[in-house]
C-alpha cells in the first residue's frame, strides 16, 4: 500500500496534464496491441506456408499479400505510435520536473527558521535533486516504455486464451511465476534500500557541512578527519547496498533464464498438443513469439520496478518536505499590514521552543513609539534575539501578542509584515551575485538614482565605484571579495533602499575594528533617522544614545530606561556596564 500510495501521488502531480496521461495510456494500449499482432501474424504466415501444398498459386499469393499488407500497416502504425508516445512523454516529464523543482524550492524558502534549524541544508538540496530526478525518471520510463508492458500483461495477455486457451494458460502461468518471484525480491529488499537512502542523505549532509566550513577544516587540520568521516559513511552505503544489488542480480539472471525456459515449455507442450490435433504449427510459433516478447518486456519491467523501489525512499522524503507545515501559518483571511508609523507593542509575550518546553521569554511587555530607538541588552541567552525573532514572526508567541500599529502580527500577511521591517545582521548575509543584485534584494523596482543615493548615505558608494565593474561586480559567496566593513555598509545600504518604518540592528558593529566601526556607525545613524529602531547589543558603549534601554535577564525585562537613568539606579544594567567599561559609574553618569 505504501508503494502504491507514493506512486499514486507521483501520477497525481501531473495535475491538468492527467488528460495527456490518459491519451498516453490509450496510445500505449494501441502500441501494445500492435506489438501483440506481430507474432500472431507470423503464426498465420507459417500456417499459410504449411498448407500451401493444397492451395493454388493465385490463392496462396492473394492471402500472402493480404497478410503482408496487414503486417506492413501494423509496423508503420507501431512506429508512428511509438514516436507519438515518446515525444509527448519527453515533454510531459521535462515540464513537470521543472515545475516540481520550482514548487519544492519555493516551499522550502517560505518555511520558518524552526524548519531550517532542524533540517540540514545539504539534505534539502539532495532531496530536491533526488526527488525530482525520481519523478522525472518515473514519468518518462512509465509512459514511454512500461505502461504498454503493464497493459499487455493485464489486458492483452488474457486475450491469448481466444487464440488457443491451452497455450494461453501456459503463458499466463509462466508470466505469473515470474511476477511472484519479482514481488518476493521487492519485499526482501525494500527495508534495506530505505536504509541505504538514509545513509546517502547523511553522506550528502556531511559533504555539504565540510565544504561550507572549509576554512575551519583547513585551519584546524581537519582534512584527514573529515575524509575519514566521509569514507566511513561511504563504506556503510556500500555495506548495505551490496545485498540489495545481489538480490536484483539474481532476478536479472532468472529473467534471462525464464525467456529460454518459457520457449522450451511452449515448444514441448505445443508439440504434444499438435500431435493430438489441439494446436497448429502457426499457433505454436505465435505463442513462442508472444512468450519471448512478453518475458523480454517483463525483464525491463522488473528493472523498472526495482528502480521504483530504489527511488521510493527519496520520493517519500521529497513529499515529506513538501508536506511540512509552517510553524507560523498565515490565516486565510490575513490582510496586508498598514504601517505608516511603526509603533511596536509587546503585550505580555511569553515563548518556549516547541521541542524543549523551557520558557525563553516570560511576560515581556513594552511599547516602542514611532521613530524612537530601543536597545535590548543582557547576557547571552537572556532572550533579546528571541524577542526580535518574534517581531519578525519567525516564531509565534506561546502567550500574549505582538502588534504593529495595533495590528496583531498573526492577523496580517507575512510578506506585508516583513516588508515593513529592515534588518542589519551581525554577519552581513550577501548572495554570490553582483553588488547591484544584493542591493535590490528588498526593493527590486528601485531606480539607479535611488540605489546610488542609498549607497552614498551608507558611505558605500566610493568603495563600490572602485571595484572592477562597479555596481555590476560579483562579490563571491557571502561577499568573500569584500572586507567586513564593506559588507556591513552594503547591508546598511540595502536596508536604506528598502526604506522600512521599523529597523532591527542585530549586533551590527560588534565584528568590526574601531576605525571601520566609526564609518559603519555614521551610516547606521543615517539609517536610523525617523525609524522605530531596535538595537541588539552586547557592547554597551553602542547603546548610549538609545531612547530606551530594555535589560533582559532569564527571559524577562528586569529594568528599562535611558542609559543615564539606568546607571544612576545602580542595578543590573550598571553591573553589566561596569564589567565592560573601565570608568567608574559616577564618572559615566557625569559624562552624560
């Protein structure tokens, strides 16, 4: 049932093209029928020749020409039918492979961070490629080659009973034995092949993990260790794959032997029937041809069925990822967010990750007025980044609600909500594309003048025009050809071009040296002007100018106020400052 459920869904993906699939089924039936006529007509020719002694030459030639004419028409019809089936099947398979790949890609990109945190990117890529290749191969081989075999076995094979029911029964028994043996091998190898596919996924994940961290591998002399890890998994693949291959090799040997055995069986039984006047020579020859043709077709069918079982785990994983549901589903009646002001309110928000159940935020409440800057500070793990992840609706609160201009985030569309929020990350996340493409990520319709103005405001235009191709310069994977400060200023220019009313600065300058930080800080001040800005910071010297500072501890806001007021309170914030800044608290307050 699992096999038929998965492959029923594979055929269901054809959607509206199911009518084309229906036409292909009819065409395959016609092709199979024409192929069946070949040995039947040959048998009639043999019967005609064996009885030629009792016929006049004119009568003999008349019947012979009629049979040859029919045979020629059958041959031409088979050629035309095969060409039609092949052409339509190729186009159908290629079209739906690309369509399925696009659907998978779009679905995975739309999934929240909770999904990507639990699923290795190497596995996702392998699943997309293996799954769509499996779909393509199934559609192509099934409609082009194997559907006619299945129709022959199910529909045309029983019709041989009308030619000679005794020989027809022998042929049906021989085919049934072949199918039963193949079915037993399939059952024997199914579980083992699923294990092999799991190891192949682990192999791809290990390779992707090492390649994406090649600097770590080389710096820590991990080459031998990573190669050994890869080799160990590869050995496991071989260990579990070889028994499966042995079983299918046995099927191939039996298949080749069965063709010879079938012919011998039909010759022996047919001779006995002929001696007793129950079968003509032509019928025996026809059934020999039918047996060789059917067994030969079933040999390719066995190979096809084995490939289906090899593909089954990959297709199951492909469908499992397609069926994965978002942890932040969008309501059917969700409306677009209207956020001209950018007021953000957390109302008694609590949150715990689904797998752990341990509270990360507890009863967090605050309001960020439009155009103000709010800094979130605290020890690592205090809940700062989680709060901002909730604001971007990467997760939903387990209790309470978050609003932008009094609109609950769960009631608005994700695209419209995220279009109103700009983010500058600690690590500048850039595509392996041109500078221009990276800048236009958040606003593809921006003009050249707007893009250059944003870069000037971010103090990025000068270094861009010095590049080999200016704005059309490729910057490498993750912006590898640029310095840290250049990457960060590009990220700021990208946010400026997007022009959102709400801004999140996630440790935007913590990885920079003092000179570069000064340049980036000037660009950030330009970016923050007139926007509701949230600043996540560990270096407390960067939050002096914030309108309000929220001090997080163990998922709660334990203090709030301005930099000077919090220092004067001599509480948790003052303790944090004293651990980072050498100057005593009174001097810092006086400096303010």
